[in-house]
C-alpha cells in the first residue's frame, strides 16, 4: 500500500484527547500516513508525543472556549492550515440516573458535548476560507441505543450524533464533511479509577458483540482516519457504527 494511500500526506490535523488510547492510536496513524498533528489533552502525558517532529502537543481543557480557539490557532501557526479535526476527548460515567448528581451530569455534557461543539465551531472558521476540511466526532453506540447506567454519558453522546448531522448540513456548501464514528466497547483505560482493571473489565464484554470480542483502539483509529481522509469524499452526516455487530442485535 502506498504511504499516501489515504491522501493525508501534508495534511494538518487536530486530535483532542490525544493522550488516551484511541487518541494516541489516531495520532500515530495520522503520522504514519504523513500528516502533521496538534495533539491536545488535559493530561500532561500528551507532551510525550512531542518526540515526533510533526507533532505539537498542547495541554488544555476542551470545555474552555479560549482553549478551543487556542488549539485551532496553534494548527495554523505551526503548520499554516487546518484540514482535519478529530473530536475525541471524552469522559464516561456508569451510574443509574437516580444516583447521578447535577455536577456529574454537567461535567459530562461540558466535556463530551460542549467541548466537541467549541472545537468544531473554531475548526469550521479555519476551514471555510479554504473550502475544504473534515471533522470526525467520536460518539458511541449509546448515541443510538439505550443501556442501563449511562444516562449522562448516553445523553452527551446522543448530542454528539445530532451535532454531527447539523454541522454536516451547514458545512456541506463549503466542501467540508462532518461525520461521527460510534464504537462499541473498546479495550482502553477509560475506566481507570472506577474499577481495578479497566482493560480487563471492558474486554469481558466481548460476548455482547457479534464478533465475540471488544475493539482495540487501533481499530477505531482506522475508521477515524478513513472518515477524515479523501477516501470518504462523499460521506458526510454519517454516524458510522464501528461496534463489532453490537447494534445489529
């Protein structure tokens, strides 16, 4: 396969939540295919990505309007343009609705919904003058189906799915595509601090998927960069289920 198979060589991407498992896998794939990356995360571990000359890490909070403006401007300052935004930063919560506090609800909506909106809005401002660009939002199967103990998380991911569709309609006339990927269960560290072994806990849900296993972060990253790339040039407004057959049931 050509090293420019996806047509990403020289493209400039912003990836939020870049220190997490899916974010880091996405950054690596973008770099492998020749892109330049602004890697954002609130976790200082994102600075480890600076070891690569085509990565500029930035530590900030996706909930903050100025931070979104700063991150997008950094892409233009560092690499001259912005071609791709991957909205990936997120937080989960597994609690019954009756036990979910207002603070927990507001935190998830701020990170998972407002953060995506702010970065998409600023990215569109940078992309529209050039009449090109692609935004990929990371949603979840709970943007489409209901699961117990996910009230706040599902609401935030549902917001992302609808935001994706509206932005696709508004950005289409500017030749900008907006899509979402909706993963099933992915073996990551997202439950760290909630359970003793996040990866093992998540892997245990493999039997709920038609393929009999959960996803690896790299598999979701492959879907993300396909949606971001010119290979998906006629795909916009889609919420692509990368869920191992979970929602086919």
